[in-house]
C-alpha cells in the first residue's frame, strides 16, 4: 500500500501492517482517538509504554479537536442541511412531512385526530479522510509552525470535500427549466428578471401541492456557482435590491451570502463547489439531511525515519428527502439554464 492509498483509503483504525508498508518496517501506530457522533472521545493504543501512550493520546485528540474545530469554524454548504448525529453508519431515519392543527375549536367540541406523516430516509455514511504528517527535522528547522499549517490545510481539505459531497447530492434535485439566461442584456438592460424564475419555484415548494409531494416547504436558501452569481448580482432587475439599506451580510455563519429585499426570508449564497454552474438551487434545510457519524484521529510515528503523523477520518452523508414515490425532492428545486 502506498502513502497515497493510506492517505485516502477507507481504513479505521489503521493496522500496523498498513503503516509499515507505507512508511517503513519500523513505523507503528501509537494511538488513535475516536469522537463519536454524540461527542464522546474513545482512546486506543498499541504496544506502547504507558507514558508514551498517554502523550500520544493527548496529541491525537488535540489534532482531532483542532482539525475538525477549524473545519466547522468555517462552514460551507452544510448550512443548507439539517445536521443529524448518527451513531451507526447505516441507519433509517424518519422526517416529518405533514402536521396540521385545528383553529378556533368550539367549546365542548372534540378536535379531530390528525396523524403525523413521515418520510423514510435510508442513510449509509461514507468516509472522508485527510492526512497530517511531518518529519522531525522539518519541524525543528522550519521558521514557521509547519504542523499547524498542515492542520489548517487538512481542515480546508475536509471542508471542501464535504462541500463537494453536498453539492453532488444537491445536483440530483428536481429540476425547473427556466430557459432564461440571467446574464443576457440588450442596451445594458437585462433581458430576464431572476425573480420571474425564483418566484414560481418558491410557489411550487410552499404551495404544498402534488408537485412537492403534498408537503408545504419553506425555502430559506438560494445557492449558485460564482459564474451564475455574477449574472445574478449584475442583473439590472436585481441591482436595486443590493443597495446598503436593503442588503445585509449574513456574517460568519454563512460566508459569501446576503439577504436582499425581494425575498427577506431567503438567504442568497454563492459557493464554488456548486455544480452545474448554470443552475441555482432553492433549499429548505429541513428536507436536506446531513448525516454526521463519528470522527477519528489515528496517530503514528516512525522513530527511525523520524516522522510523526495523524490521519483524520470523518463519516458523513448528505441526502435529499424525496416523496414516497421518489418522484420529487421535497423542499429543494434546481432552476436550470440561468447562465450560459
């Protein structure tokens, strides 16, 4: 097994054979730390003296906390999802789809019984991994803290991998063909108003009709690729909504996002992971599940080659909720053809 295979392979925890094959016959695993979906830390070690094991465990859990802390401190597309902690990699969950209440019940009248409806979602989490490793000499000779830099890189790589996973699932949403290029202009005036496409999409999702599985959704996000965002933000029908009195930055909770006056309940966001770059997506996070399983840090050393490393694992799966016939994605629509 090569270092690259070890770096991205589905191994948890690493076996001693895998480590030795990739990093030499003297390499060995010193400790591994697992963070469960519920936030508990589980420690393990292999054939090490008690003091060494304790130190290695501290290093492993610190790397785990630092990498995944950095990753989650700079959220991306996960704001589009409803995050659910999962203790198992394979699990069926149920999402409430319909609930009703009776208004103005008369005195002495018994309200009718309304049964809650649920949609089943089968989850099967997969593994994303990132590898942090440095030689002892490099750490001692470097003028900057290269291990910290490596941890920053690992955090960014895991975050982007998660964004790509979410974007890939988002691209399977039910489509609404617009046929309107938001970037087309005649005499410096846009030919098409994006609100003419966003409005009907919102109506389809909020109406609770058969086109949305008879579920009334409430989209709170509209997300698109930067190419489509350039057309949207420079559209002459939209520019009036971006004046400072109407547009407000959402802040760190959602980078590259704004609210505008046309739909104050919807946050508009751009992200380079979105595909295709010719579409925009309306999203109700209640019906876009992000299953989050345990995370794990596996620490290893090779004292003869003087290398210390950690492999970081994250189990997850984004999943759109569909109606019972699996005809429509509930609460999510793709507006196609908005960018050429």
